[in-house]
């Protein structure tokens, strides 16, 4: 089967019902969870669900946001192949004005200003963009409900990025480029509506951090718990910020062996030795996020570019290694991996 966009969407369609069912089960699942809060005095600690009545499920806050995004994206793309009634009822019970006010209150606390920054922020803005672009009564109602929270996160990005002296080039949640990528669609939506502050902040930060990068040491990837490629996340971001003719020049300097499939460490799928170990399980996500980045970078290159085939082949190899782990594996994968599969297959 050719690994083209139509084939990928067909594969996502075949898995749509299962992915949405899994996403909703995770959104509603109370336990286990990993709380994060700043305790600034004595007293009874609130529960995770009390602090996050919308995004309490799926082990941690960002994974829950990812599962909402997964459900919404697939419901929008495949209305006839998904459990629409059940999913809409579940989301409507949790994504309410009152619950979002509670989420906003948490983010407004000075002690929590760095909560989920930048990874969870990026995914929340991706969810807002997905809802904003969905021509559907429920989708538009949920978009309006979520907006106070996405507005706070937008303001957080706009104020924080100019203060960020150095980017984080890592394969886990603090990665700067990946968070900016997830935020770009929302930034573009706001710019089109007349508010370009977020888009300008992302572009300025991306160019300041990465435009002059050369000869990235990709031979050192991956680290033991990576679910992102620092190199490919950066390259994908630059493919969104640079003009088509300029990205090839930048790639030649940043990843000079890319067209030849080098270095082999970047083009060889990661091995997951224990899917029940939350850190080792991350590597399945690395395979899928690499695949999505390979495809996005290939799409940004001009037709006939010598690197396109190598990137597309690498995407297929990585995808085939870990797509089967999305469902029926272990909770340490099932509470988040569907987001990366959906991102990949709908790229």
C-alpha cells in the first residue's frame, strides 16, 4: 500500500471508532492520575478532579487534553464512522462553562503560571483550533466554552516567549519547537481574525532560536525516554516558518545527510522494551511523532526534491513499528498514544 495521504486517512477511518472510544474512556477515567500543584499553605489538599473538572482523566492534564483533541478531530473528520452520540454526551458533561472557570482559576494562580508550559499549552491551543474550525453546533459551543482557558494560555505564550532566552532541545515535554508547532494553527486563526500577537511571538521566537542552527547532532538521538525528536520537531517548525525555497537551504545546513537517510540513528525506529513502563513506553510515541515530522517536512519541500522519498519511506517504517500499540497494549501507552497516531495519519 502506498503511504500517501489518502491511504493514511483510510487507515485512520478504519480505526476511527476504536480511537474515539479509547479517547472518551480515558477522558472519563478517574484513576490512576498524577497530580501537579503548588502547595502554599496548610490545609486539606484538593483532589485532582476538583482542580481540573474538565481535564482530570487520562493520567495527567496534558494527556487528557490530547484525548479531547483526538476525539474531536476524528469526530469532525469521520462523522459516519464514529460513536457520535456517546462521545458528544461525554464531552458535553465535562466541557462546561463552570468546569472551565475552575480550570481558569487554577491557571490564574501565580504559583501555577508554569503549569504544563509549554507542552500542555500547545495541545490546549491545538484543541481550541480544532473546535474553532469544526462547522458543527456542539463543536462551536465547546469552542466558546473553552475560549477563556485558551485566552489565558495565549497570553501566557505571548508574555513568556520573549523572556525565554534559550529553547529546550529535548525529546520530552519541555521541547520548545513542538509546543510552538501545536500552537501555530490557533495562532493563525487569531491572526486571521485580527489578533496577530501569538503568531508574531511564535515566529519571532522560532526564528531567533533556530534560524541559525547548523549540523544538528542527531546521531545522539534518541534518549531513553524520548517521545519527540528534537531535531525533527525543530525542522518541522522551520518548514512552517520559512518559505518553500528557503527550507531546503536551511535543511542542508541543519541536517546535511537527510536526503541520504543519514544519520541512521534518526532513520531507525526506536525499540520499546517494556510498554508498561511509563518512561520506556514513550519511545512508541517517538516513532509516531518522527513519522509525522518526516511527512510534514517532505510536504514542505518542492516537488522532485531528492529528500522526499527518503523522508516518506522513513515515515512509513516508523509508523508500521508502533501503530499497533495504540490500542490493546498497556495503559501507559493507551492514555496518550492515539493522539500521535491521529496526528500522523491525518497529516
